[in-house]
C-alpha cells in the first residue's frame, strides 16, 4: 500500500509541472511549430492574449515550450512556441492561502484587496444518477456535458461555488459551468498547496485560479479567469 501511495504522489507531482501561459505577440498572433526551431513546419496560429497550456517537455533548448491550445470550435493545436512570446501565469503576483473552514478554502491579499473563496461539497451520485449518461458502465456525461474528474466511475464531490472579491467588486463562476467539474482539489494539509495556485495580473486587472483536480486517470486542470472584477472564462484540460 505504501508503494502505491508513493507512485500516486509521484504521478501527481509530475502533472503539476504543466502550466498556463498567455500568448503575447505584437504581431497579433504567434506561430505554433512542429519542432522547436523557427524553420519547422507551422501547425497552427494562436492569437495575442489567448491562453495556452504548457506541458513539461524535456528540451535542450529552453527557449521553446510545448503548448496545447483549443480553439472556440474545439480544434486542437499542439506544438512549440518560442518563450519570448509567452507570459507564464505563475509569474504574476501570487495570492496566498489564508484558511480552510467548513470545506471553504480562502485566499487573500490585503494590499490588492482580493479575496477568493472556493467551496467543495459532497456529491450524491445515486440521487443524481438520471442526469448521467453511460455506456457499458462507463459514465461519460452529466447533464449532457463531459464528466471531468473520473475515469468512468461515479464522483463523490463537486464544487459548491467559486467566488471572488476584487477591489470591492463581487463575482463568481456560474453554477452551470461548475456542475460537471468533479473531484476538485481541496486544501487540508501542507502538500495540497501544490494543486491550487492563484495569480493576479495587476497591470491588466486579471485574476487566474488554477487547480489540478482528481487523481490518476481522472486528473484534469481547470483554470478560472476573472477580468476587471467580472468572470470571463473557464478552461479545462487533461494535463498529459
């Protein structure tokens, strides 16, 4: 049992190395290339200010990052982007953990007048079984949306809410966007800080909440974005 626990922890630690970044290019877009060099084939383009997910590729040339991007039409673009065209979200101001109370995780920054509350709740799958779609015992959708956080089994916890207060403005993620995000990470002990990170772009007044949720084959990363005190968007990705 101890060896299994070590393997799981090691696996999750590897997943946490992935990170989100913003494309920043004065030309209005960046080229994504098949290989890590400027002469390589272009696999796609990503517009300025769009968010991509960077995986932990072992590159000799650290000037390139391997990126994943999904368009609004669900087209997937993968390949290498030059580091000079990226702003890593974790480089922005980090908002510190404050406390956990009654399954509500609180992060605050008094200087920037920011407060984030993330609430986790138990989920009764049997009570909600009619909302699930399944095939051969594999549960793949909830209310006709992709199930995140499981490997085909039924979940037992979900988000209750994700709320923010920024400089007096209140906002939260719409419940309809949370209802199929299962097995969210929660902070109960020191090691759990690895899985939730909150960063604030002071210049553009954008708050980013990133969380590595679930474990094993059900692992996924979710990113909540708030801009100028309002909820903007959500991104979910399998980090491997």
